């Protein structure tokens, strides 16, 4: 079916939008898996799954044995567990034991149908209609209907709910925009056209877990959801346990139980793994070095759009001059950072959120490389040939302090003297509003961004002139117009053309430096198989089996 | 001191020559010599370290990260490929600047408070004493951490916060010593000769409690070294890319389970040597006998 000689068969599957992708596939711009992922995005789910998309988990399950307990370490959740408010990786992993989305954005297979079976957009990509899977039950025995889905999304876009998804839906979906069509059908009337909207109802928006219409915010008491496990016990600050959900709509979970313990320290997680007390722990570069190449452990990684964004205040001296911004970006040796700091578990970035994992990314845009001579020339042109002093403010998290030191050393080569101000994470984010947050107010800063299935949230929130996370204070009408073109683009080719224009503009303007996109990883014992996860911290354990 | 005060001065219980002799006797002891030598060594490193480091302590080498100790890098390299030995040599700079200044601030302000409370006595002493007790009941590290988080970490903040945290501790000790002195005959003589309260406090009593203050100074200095290192370890003190030892331990701690021990071991050793050296001197000055 998917041999190049069968192109005409592929063309018969759908209309023009699909055929543009088929053209790209025929010309070799698109790989088979990317074509299948695109099929899923536009709702050709039957075709995608018939070609093997999304069955990797099931295939593993076939060889797995039922039973056993999966023992998992997570970091300490940062707040009370509530899908509407959740932002931290530990809470996301915890919720993903019981909660499900309309779609799952699988790192390998792209969008997979979960509580939604099929979806389609109208001609303008402004109204999207989702058909729900029948026979899905919440853990309390009630069936999932369109009313629950409408209530879930209405809550998420309601400012009064304090939802953490408000930034994601800003300018895209408003209160009243989610419509009940019938018991199994929901329609979304968007504020503006968006061809990537299915990603916004997927696991990419971690808060979009489908909850009952009468959900009262008491998630910690019930952990109510539709997933393959249901709550056994939850002890705040200590951990949680889950048991197999016998009424699950899909293939029943293989393990009998999942036991999760919270740890404050990655060192303790590694020691417990080494002592045989745990099967799965979070990845940190230090933990990875600890398990090294020992065959008793596995490091599983997925390619992601996770990155550390360096923002440069475009409205304040000295970065108001784009030549200075470009100069700083040119001092950075990205290959060395990927090899030395990230131990190869990353790919080089090109100062835009368009990661190579996105099918819309234009690969023809030239890659920025270290060029100290050019950096000095630009500084000279900008009138700061002797360099300047600037403070880089950032958070004490992950490898960011080390990355900051490397940027400081690289910049020194062009005469830029960077002072570091490394703050505890809470202090760095402050209240996350302009005027009250070192993150959003600093002249130069580094902020970590988790994976998303499309670059849309990065492009809207961090670069649009009205963006809520626009730490660079980038105010460029051309960019805003190009972003609108990108959002409206219905087919992959149009998206890629718009993406290329944005990528080139961002290279020229350089409001951000994105040196790398990190892989997302977890460390497991070699005795377990079938551990799956998304690059945004969901931990899927229903297909786990023991050797 | 005026002629009228000479009587009081002559009656002071601690004779200047005796005092000097006692100090010399104490400093001639082996623990003091060893302690002072170690302190001087680190002081030399702080002042002139850059002149004799084998590598640039701040230059990264991303192709040689976390290499174990060998002939080239005697103490190995850290996670950015920086030479650990070179960083330990220059890493003494921040701690040797911050800890003494913080101690000085704490001892000066604590001595002032102690002097006033001890001399004035009465209701002022009772109320002031209870306030000092209340401050001392607060856990030191928690208070310092909360303050640093609230106002943001910087060298000046760390000096101020540690200095202020030490103030009640020093004040209580000095107050006890002052109260003892206040009852002495030479103070009565000074009062009879018409000296005002400020003169009595600063010119009569202060010289006679200076030993207590000296002991307090050295003892607190040892604790201050430890406090600065602890705050750096917790990420609330000195900022990267400083080669500060506490910061280096915090950065290298996560590599221990991977068998990469050298960053933590050598930096810990440096802190231990500094604290031990200070404690050896403090012990010889009678710190542990006299202070609470």
C-alpha cells in the first residue's frame, strides 16, 4: 500500500489537503511514518492504524505476561494533584495512570485515537468535530458522554477555574466554543483557524484529561478517570498505588499494580533502583552517568521538542539592536554543547522553536553555527566593538546553570561579559506575569520548555507580540502576520512554506537562542519491558511485562 | 583615657602586659601554629591563586568532562571539563571574603547590643534578653534560607544575613561578660569620677571583655565558613561560575552514584581543612570553655 508505486491508491483516500502530503511523500520530503502521522492529524485514523501506526504498544503486549507490580520513582509533586492545574512532570506522570485524553500524542506514532475515535475539520479549519468512542466508563461506572467532554474543555478555558491550559488556548478556544452535538459528538468552534487543533485536545495539553461533567476539583480523593489503572491509595508527599481497571475499554493492563513513591532527590532514586527496589526512575544526566553502560539498566529515549530557551529583551539596551542579538547567538558552539553537556541526547537547534521533530519544520533553512569573527564584526557595527556587560538570569534546574556557564564562556570570546544570577526555580518564575517575574522581566534569561507535539504553543506564547510568555518582549508585526499564515495553512506544504519564512525571520531578528532540542528519557531496570512515555512526562505502564 | 580615669584603668582586672603574654602563650601552641598555617595557605591561594593554578579555573573543556584524577589533572575535571585543582585553589576566595566579613558584622553588632543590655540592665535587659532568646529559638539555617529566598542571593546579602543571624548569639555572650564587669570596683570608681555611660561602656568595660569577643570572633568564623558553604550547597549563596567549594559540591554531588567522587571529595576536604584550622585556633583561645 505504501510503496511509492501505489501513490495513486494513496491519493484516493482523501481530498486536496491529504494529496499535498502524498506529493511530499512522493518527492521524498516526507518519510512514511511522517505521512502516517499526518494522516492521523487530519483524521484519517483508519488508514494510519491499518498501516501499523499505534500498534507498537500492542505488539509488545502480545509477548508480555500479565501480572506483577511496577515500582516507580517520581519526584515530589509540587502542588496538590488536579488535572486542571497540573504543570509538573511528577504530577503528569501520576495522573497519566488513570486519566486519558481524546487523543494521545505518541512520540513514535503521532496522534492516536483514545476517547475520540475520529475527527475532521471544516473547510476553514475553524470548526473541528470529534466523534467519541462508545462504551467508555469512568472509574465510578458512569459512561463518558459528550457532556463530560464539553464540561472538561469549558473548565479549561474558563479563567475562573485557574486552569493551567489558559495560555495554550488563548486566542484559539474560548468559553462557549465547545459544543455538544449529540451524546457521542463534540464540536469545537475556534477563535481563529488552526490546522493543528487535534494536538490541542491531545495529551500535548496535559490538563485536557477528560473528567466527569460534575467534577468538583477533589481529584486527590478519587483520581477519577477512564484509564487502564484505577486508584488504590494516595498518600500526599509519600506516593500512590493503582490497580488494574477491569472495566477498561481497551486492552486490559498487564501489571496487577503500579506503586509510585515520591523522592526529593535523584540520588536516592538511583540508589533505590540499584538496590532493586524500583523498576522505573526519572532521567537526569547525573542519574544516567550513575547507571552508565550497566546492562542491568536501560535508558529509553524519545526525540522531543524539549528545549532551553535563551531570551534576549528586544526592547531594552543592549539587545534592542538585532546585530547584538545575532552576535551573541553566533558565539555559541551548539555541537559542543550537545556532545559535552547533553552527552549526545539532543539535536542542534537553530534559534527557532521549529524542532526537527515537527513535520512542518523547513529543513532548508541554513543552520546557524559558531562564528566568533562574524560576532565581533556585528558588535563593531552596532557600536559595541569592545563588548558590554549584561546579567543572565536563570533558574537552578536541570542542566541550566551549566548551560549558563557555557554561554558565559562562549560570549567572552567576543568580548561580551555575562554575569550570572541563578535563582531557585520558584523565585525565577515569580508570579509569571510581566513586571513580577525575573523570567519575563530579565534582559537575558534561560527558561526550560517541555515538549509539545507542534510548535504552535511556543510560537504563540513566547514570540507573538501579545504572547503571555513573551520574555523577549518581541513585538514584530511581520512575525505576527506570518504566524497567522502558518496557523491558517491547511496543508503540509503551505505550513512548511510559512514555517520557513518564520524560521528565517527569527534567524535574522534572533529574539531567542535555542541551541538544542533534548531527548526525553527514563531509566528502567532491564527486567521490565514495555515502559512507554510521552516527551511531556506521561508515563504509560499498562503494557509493562517482566522478564 | 583622661587623668581622672587612670585610677579606674589601673584597677582593671586584666593587665595589658599579662594579656599579651597570655595571647602569645596560646599562639605558641602546636594546634594554633597548624591552624594558622592552614589559614595562611588558603589566604595565599585566595590572594595569589591565579598566579600558580595549573589551568584556567573557569575555562570549560567539553571534550574532557568528568575525567578522573590523572597526571594532567591531579584532582580530575568537573562536569564542564574544568580542572578541579585549579578551581579549589581559587575557590577559597569567596568563602574567605564572605565568612570573615559576615563574622565581623555579627560580632560588632552583637557586641554593641550585648554591651548596652549588660550595662544598662533593668527592664531594657529583660526585654532585650527575651527578644534575643526569641531570635535564638529560630533555626539558623531556616531563617537564613528564608531571608535569602525573599531578598535574593548575592554576596552582600549572604554577609548581611549571616552577620545578623549571629548578632543575638554574640550579644548574649557579651552581655553576660559585661554584667560581670559591671559589678567590679573599677566601674564604681569610674562612675564616682563622673564618667558618663558611653565612656564606661566603651572605654572601661569593652577593653575588659575583648577576650570574650575575640573568642567569639574566632568561634563564629569557623561556623561562618560552614554556613557559607552550606548556603552555596543549597544554591542560596555564591553564584556560578564561582569556583566556591560549597557550590562545587552541590554541582558534583549528583555524580557520586556514578562513581565520580573527585569533585565532592576534594572540595569537601578543602572546607574541612578551613573549618578545622579555625577551630584549632578557637580551641586554643579557650573558645570551647568560655562560649555557650
